[in-house]
C-alpha cells in the first residue's frame, strides 16, 4: 500500500497546486476586466469633458467648478487604474517602470526599455568618499584645431595650422 499512498499524496498535492493556479488565474482575469472597465470609463469621461468644453466655448461661458469636477473625476479613475495595474503586476511577478510604464521582471534593477532605475531594486552599496576621490583622475586638457587662412594673393600660399589648448 506504500506506492498507492504515495500516488494519492502526489495527486492531492498536484490538485492543490492546480487549484491555487486556477484561483490566481481567475483573480488575474478579474483584474484585467476591472482595468478594461476603468479604461472604458476614462474614455467616456474624456468624451464628456470634450463635449462640455465644446458647448462652453460655443456658448461663450465656462463653468470652472464643473470643469474642475470633471477633471478630478478623471484623475480619480486614473488613480484607481494605477492601483489595479500595480496589483495585477504584483500577481504577475512584474514591476512597472516609473519612467516609461513598461513591465519588467521583479528582479530587474533597471528598465530594459528606457534604462531608468526601478523602485524595487535592492540598494547598491555605497562607496567610501575617500575611495571615490582617489579614483577620480584629472581630465586631460581639451585640444582644438584652429585653421588660419592668409591673405589671398597672386602667389599660392599654404594654410598654417596651430593647436590651441584649453583647460577646463
């Protein structure tokens, strides 16, 4: 009966794992639907805002309080969308780049799209100030090439080149 017991235990373990994964898949699907609904509502609000501004300009008067309310409503929807997106990304083991909005694996330190430092990245060890000062090497003076033309006469002349150095 030892083999049968092992098969039953393995089957139960597999069923629990599949159940957890199915539950996570359902939760992620609900979040995706929620994000789509929020995007649809944002689109509707933008259309309403555009209609409001059009009618206000056409009538020659704008109700600033109503305009501010509509803008605040859109901002609230964006905040909700951001929270749902962050929750969805955490379920995917991904993090969103604060600079460009692309999704990166959670173990990434920098965005592979724009190069920005990701917020979840572990802190880098700080170097001693003395080590940094010793590592600094003075910059070499910059050289620029200057061309001086001589007066044009009947006889051919050569151009004279001189080098001028400037230090920063």
